[in-house]
C-alpha cells in the first residue's frame, strides 16, 4: 500500500485491496508501439513529459527548454539545473503525483534531486528493453487490453492493445482538406470527401480497430447543401480559413460518427479540457444523439469542466457511456465528485472506470493507483452513508473496471496469468 495516501481509512484500504485483485480493461491510452519506445533514450525527465509539461509550461518554463529536457537526449546535470526551479513550483500537482508514484514503483526514488536524476536515469535506461509493455501493463497493472489512440493499426501487441483511429476534422481551409483527404487526387466535392472518409473507417475496421476518436465540436444541423456551399467557397479561395465551427466540418463529423457505427466501431468522444475547451462541451452532441440513438458513444473525461453536461447525456441516453479516462490525473478531487454523483445517478452498466491516457507506458501505473484510490474513497463514502452495501459497491467497481468496457467494445479476455 506504500503508494497510496497515508490518510486512507481502513475501509478505503480494504476496498483498494479488493480492487487490486481485479484484471481490468484500460479504456484509453496514447501508447506508441513498444519498438518505438525502445528506440528512444529515456532518462529521469521522460517520466515528467506528457501531462506534466502542461504544469511546467504554466509555471513559466519556455517551450524550447521544455522540449530539450523532456523529449531529447542530453546532459542530465544541465537538464536538472534548468528543470529544478519549475519542478519546485509544480511538484505537488496531480500530474506530478502520477509521475512520482511511477518513479518510486519502477525506479526506486520518490522525488527528483541532483542525485536521484542520475540513479533514475540509469534504471530507466536499463529497463528500456523488450517486455517493458507486458511488465507494466499486464504484469503490474493487471490490464487485459488497452484501447489505444494514435498508434499504428497493426500494433496490437498480441491483442493486448486495440487501436482507435482519429476522425477527419479541422476541415477549415483548402489546404487542410487536401492534406487529410487528397492523397490520391484533389478532393473537390462533398461526395469525394465522404468517400475518402468511409474508406478510412473500412480500412480501420478491417485491420482490427475498435473505435474512431472524435472531438465534441458543435452540431448546428448543417445539411449536405450547407457543407457543399462551404467547400465551394474554400475551393475558390485557397487563402480562406474558417473557424472549426463550420458546416463542412460539422457535416463530416456527423457522417463519420454514423459511418463508424455502420461498420461496428465505437465513437470515442473527447469532451472538455483541451485548448479552447469552450468548443468541446459534451452538450454540443445533443442534437446528434437525439437523432441517432443507435450510435455507440464513449464519452471521455467526464467533460471536464462540464461535468454535469456530461452526466446528463449518460443519464438520459442508453447509447452514451461515461469514461473516466484522464480524470484522476486532471484532479482527484474532480474525479471523486464526478464518480460520487454518477454512481448516484446512473445504472451500473454506464461507467468505464479507468483509462490511463498516457504516452509513457510506466505512468499508466501511477494513474491506476490514483484511480483505485479515488474509486475506493467514493465507494467507502457510500458504504458509510449506507447507500451501498460493501458487496454491491465492489460489484459496481468490477463492472466499471472490467465488465462494462468489455461488453461495449466486444473485447475478449486473455489468459490472465501473465
Ligand atoms: Zn487522450
């Protein structure tokens, strides 16, 4: 229990022990193929890449320095000197907590300092060999399968990674359209675009993908004629750059959602938190959902900060599931409130309890510890309040972490004695 908060009650600890026994499905990652990771030269700072860089940046680190420290090989002492002042400012955040838990588990140090940067670097380099993914994901985290985004479709890691593709979007200029869809010939009509989009989905399905990832942009009811008029103006003026909220982008988004469904793929929907998050409220999807109640939607990130807009979709529509991926990292306090309210409001087949949402594989463990901790704290609260019995609470936990994603994505168990 050494990675968990010292303040946990005995009931919370007891629940965590039960959660640790479960083999689970990991509902969202950004893992590169293991072979790609092994080609990199990781060091202690690799553990502070990905989401930690948001906190380093907002603490004041410039992007050029950050790139050199986090994403390039280089002199460790120089890196530490540059890293330290910003690390001091953000080492308490939840992004950093996951990095610290990970570092302690795999590389034996709780925090970074002028000495541990070297010992952690040596150990992470030594561990960077074939078997790393199996060791972390399957051996340590008890993950049966990870649903992954941005990886090559043929990277299945013996079936333990299932890929999703990204949809075509950002159709805001002539150049963006041709870049995404005009590889064979320039795309000049809406039908050309739809044909190219369908080809992408068919190819993904054929090669074993389980979903298409979307961003929850506005849906204003654009028709094919509206999309054609937008395309016409972009084709006649190549300097024109429209906002993302435009009829062509929207028409293609809804076409892709329907097409994903037609070929048996889930629509994995990013909602909330990302740059201009105002464009990504879960409630943007409502007009589509009302018209398309057969399309399977996996709603990511509990809509942060639009939690209740997200819950409303899960509450009302059978085809919408709530995915807690990334949430414990954003804020455990937020995730606690989200789960607390969701469990009160939703049937037990609606929530997917965990998705690491990480690029650096070891960090999935850090996030999983935080997820177990939060899930246990919410369930303990409900047991103490007597709104759930302990048996029912554990049943709900198992459904969130195992049964629900398995059923929704049609996944299969492996022999779990890895
Ligand atoms: Zn993600």
